[in-house]
C-alpha cells in the first residue's frame, strides 16, 4: 500500500533524472520505446507472478522509473522536431493527451470491473498499448520537420 506509493514517487525522481541524462546521449525514440516496453513487461510480470508485498514494491519501483521519465525525451523530441518557439504549447498538447489517456484508463478499468468483476482485461489492454507505444516510437526521425512555405496566389 503506502510503501508501494512511496517507492513509485522515489523511483519517479530517479527515472526522470536518468531519462534526461540519457536523452542527451541516446536517440530519444529508443529511450521512449525502451520505457514503454519495460512498462508492458512489468505489467505482464506483475499480473502473472504470485502477488506479494515484495512484488508490489518491485512493480512500484519499475513503474516509478518509467512514470514521468517520458517527459525529458518527449520534450527533447518536440524541441528537435519543431524548435523551441512552440515548445511549451506542443509539450502541453502532448501531455494533455497523456492525461486523457490516464483518465480513460482509470474510467475503463472501473467500467470493466463493474461489468466483469475483474481488472484482467484492462491489465492486458495496458500491455498492448505499451507494446504499441514502443513500436510507434521507433520510426520517429529525430530532425527538424520540413516547414511548408507560403506560396504566392
């Protein structure tokens, strides 16, 4: 319970700092893909291995490492691809979409549990989204996007 939440917070700090450090050394798309893959694998391990206080704390540590660690590489990608002029607006849009996803995940979890008495389908859906996110980030080209120039009429 409380220890797991504390571990999530502690490892969230560590994960964010490490992701920022790695973002200046490793392609950001690889960092994001790795984070999403680790999240998916952590969920698989958590739901398939026997539950215990230790497994909850380890799961909390892994999820904490990956929780906000997506912020540095995502902001880095936005800056590289679109420049810094619109960085705050584009980063806000990116993280707004993450918050919408977080809301929908919690809401859907409640709906699925209310209808089935189990969270299993939602856990596996989270695994699927983690794997898809890992794959979707791989083809990102880390260079400025081509700007459309205004054409005379």
